[in-house]
């Protein structure tokens, strides 16, 4: 049987389990590389004598370059073996991460983050294209659930370990750790993963990369998927950057309690993702998404209107909030990934990933304009307003994903 044809059985084959595991580990290293910048902020700023503005530029330079890279690579993403494409961009990500650890000043750090973003920002879209090629929609929810575990694992394992070794061996050490892990993963991909070329057998009318990109963007159904993904990022990233500041200054969570809060939320994410993925393969994905959206709105609005609160209540609400966030993410990604045709899948995923990261940056900027803090020790104001704006985007996402589901039904009925 062709290795690129998913088995009709409900169970995963040994090779499919390998692909899921290696892609999840790849996701773990990429997510950790992005997320570790924030907790390393104090060490980095003191070591390089960075201002808060300079550190902000270093953080967001990754997202900016990753977004641009998504558009630039979209045109030729369907012209190569997906395994080779993954190997190329992953080794670039490894080199960029090495440069981050070797940076000695602000300018070298920003250059390294831009370089890393150019390569790392595309890896997620390549992974999604591989999943869409190898797994049918009936199994894709579970696969997406396992891949999204990289986010939770980076919180539970990656960030605490990175902070520990950074405190003992310097801020550079987490980047070197990621380089070592990623190179081992890259080696397994090269040696064990089979070529993924099924999409190359489908004749593409586009004669060059630019034409392929333009045709992908011109497709009305694809644009609905792009907009759905962008709205998902706007709703999520608008409130996330201010979570720590709000917890400490408004809810009176201590600095010592904060890592534990993130770790518990991360553990909850790890436990929830496979379960949510499995449920989304058994129940209508849009139904799950709608229920989770309502759940998220209720929890976010309650959370954003709290004053000083016991740590136990804060933990419970954060776990409930993560349940809503993840229960929306898995079915939405699975449905949107079904939109592109086989020959367009790489381009679609690249543009989709690019818009997701750009929308996240815009969301953070909008959130910064809504919330106000008089000084570093005062409570955040208008956080409740931010929650209502996020709720509005959550509702828009429900409407857009309904359109995605309708398109998929119409396409299959033709």
C-alpha cells in the first residue's frame, strides 16, 4: 500500500505514529524557540543592556519575518517533496537558533531572530500540509490534537527547564539546548521519513511560483479559510500577552506562583489535546467549535472582571480558559485544512500560517492600545473591555467557520 494513503482503519499504523511523533517534536522546538524569549527577557536585557523597546523589537522581529516568509514560500511550496522542504527549512531554523545563542549585541540578536523567523515560520505550515496529505479528515482531529501538544509541552517542560539552565549557565544555554534537540529530530526526519510527493502527481496549471501564489489567493473559498484563521489569531493573541501582568497586578498572583500557574495550565493542555482531537473525530467539528466558543466567552468575561482572587480560583479559571481555547483550535484547524486541493495545499498552508502570525502581531498591538497601566506596579485598566472585544471576534469566528463547513459540504456534494 502507498505510504501516502491513510489507512481506512480507525487505528494509526506504526509509520503514521512515527510521523505524528516527529512532527509534534518539531512543533515543540519551534514553539519553545518563540516562547522562551519572554521569560528570558530579564536576563537578556541585563546581559545586553537592552531597553524595553529594543527587547520588544527583538521579540516581534521573529513574527514579522515569519509572516513575510510564509507569503514568499507559498508559491513554490507545492513544487517539491514535502519531506525535502521540511528538512531545508528546519535546518535553517536550527542555524538561526544557533545564531541567537551566539549573538553578543542587540543588532546581532535581531538579525538572528529575523533569520530564525524566516525558516521557523514556515515549518508549521509544512507540517500541516504533511498531515493533510497523509491523514483523512476522519483522523485529522486526533492528529491535530497531538501536534498542538507542542504548545502545552513547551510550557510544562520547555520553559521551566530553559529558565533553570539559563540561571545556571547563562541566557544563551536554552538556545543551544534547542539546537541540540532539533538536530537530532532533523536527523530522524532525514533517515526515517518517507518522501511525500503525492501532490506532485497532480498536474498544476500554474507555470511559476508567483502565478501559483496569486491563484491561491484569488480562490474565494481559500480566502474564507484565510480570514477564519486570521480572526482566530486576533481573538487569541489580543488577550494573551497581558495575562501575566493582569494576574500579578489585578489578581495578586505572586511572581513565585506564576510559573506554577503556567505549568498547571500547560499540563491541562497536554491532557486535553488528544481527548479533544479524538472527540472532534467522533462529533461534528463545527458543533464542538461553537460550544467551545460559548464556553470561552463566558470564562474570559468572568476572568477579566475579577479583583484580588485566591490562587486556586485563578488556576481553575485558567484551566477552563485553556479548555475553551484548545477545543476551538483543534476542530477549526482540521476543517480549514480540508479546504485546499491537493496541488494547492502547500501554498494554502504557507499563506494561512503567514496571516496567522501577522494577525497575532496586530492583535497584540490592538490589545496594547486598549489596556492601560499607569506604572509597572499598578493594576491594568480596561482589561474587561479587551475581553468584550475578544468575545466579538470569537463570535465572528463561529460565523466564518460555519461558512467553511458549508463550503466543504457543497464541494463534496458536487
